[in-house]
C-alpha cells in the first residue's frame, strides 16, 4: 500500500490486537478496525485528522476521558459491541454521532460534547441517565434495552426529535409526563414497553395524548399518528 493511501484510510483486513502501529500515520481520515481483538485504543486519540472511527466488535473495556484535544476532527465514532463498563467525560470538539450500544455500561452521568447530534446507548445496563451539561444539538437519542428508570434528562436535551425507548420494563408510567417537556419530539418508539403490553391501541393513544399535550408527535413505533384526530 502506498504511503498516501495509508495516510487516508485504514480498513479492517486482518485480525488486530494492538493498533499502536498506525499512530504514526497522522493524516489518517477513515479508520475501520471493527471485528478484531483490540483492548486499548488510547494511542489513537492523538490522530488529528481522523473523521471516521469504527472500533466496534472488539474487547475494549476502558476508553478513559475523551479530552477536547483528542481526535480533533472526528465526527463519527462507533464503539458498539465491546465490553465497556464505565464512560468518563466526552469532550471531543467535533463529534456528531457517538455509538456506545451493546456494552456493559451501568450508569451514565457525564459531560458530553455539546456538538453531538446522535447518541446511541442502547443495550447496556443503564438505570439512571443524566448529563452534566446542556446538549442543545442532540436530535436523536436511543436508550432502548436498558433498565432505565427515569426520563428526567429533558432539561439537558431540549431539542430531541427522535427518542427510542424500546424494550423497557422499568420506567414507571408516571415518568411519561416528562415527554411533554421535549418540545421538538416528533418520533417516539416504545415497542415492548411493559405497561403498554396489555393495553389496546386506543388506550395507548389516550395515554400518549395525556402525557404529550404540548408537543406534536408525528410517529409512534414507526406508525404515523395525527394529534388533532387524537384530540377530537
């Protein structure tokens, strides 16, 4: 492989356990090292030109604090399908999409870069979700398949457009009222929500209406709904 090609793109071609050898390629923009046996990625953080980083399906346990001096131009990171348990502050200055799904994260009370637009933390063990800062650009949040018990993060995520809470049996019904505070929420997914399982579609619509009086939901579980019709 020519130097210029190496410096722009690394795709997964063989099993890798230590990515240290690529840290010298400071002009790398796209890195796909998924489906390997990587445990430590801290040496990647100093690569200044990376904009796409896929390190899913590895053996990463700890990612440390992602400082604002790390991965300065990275807009997409996929760390799904690892064994990450703890997540520290994420202060990457350019990040737009961050996927931490299918890990072992059991709590999330951190600072996350205000730039993030899409955050996927589904299929973890998170019980309580909170943020230490405002996320004004966050539009898409997937917290499905977690034992989450609260929806009180709305003050820090005022502009969410898409919220996915599928496969949940732990959020009490009285928490649904907090959905009404997400003024820009248009698409809500709550498939397999415990307290909806034995209710008719009409009953579910009524519950939604009561808890989202001040917002204009367009779809629920992928099906288009018309609030005006529901209100009549």
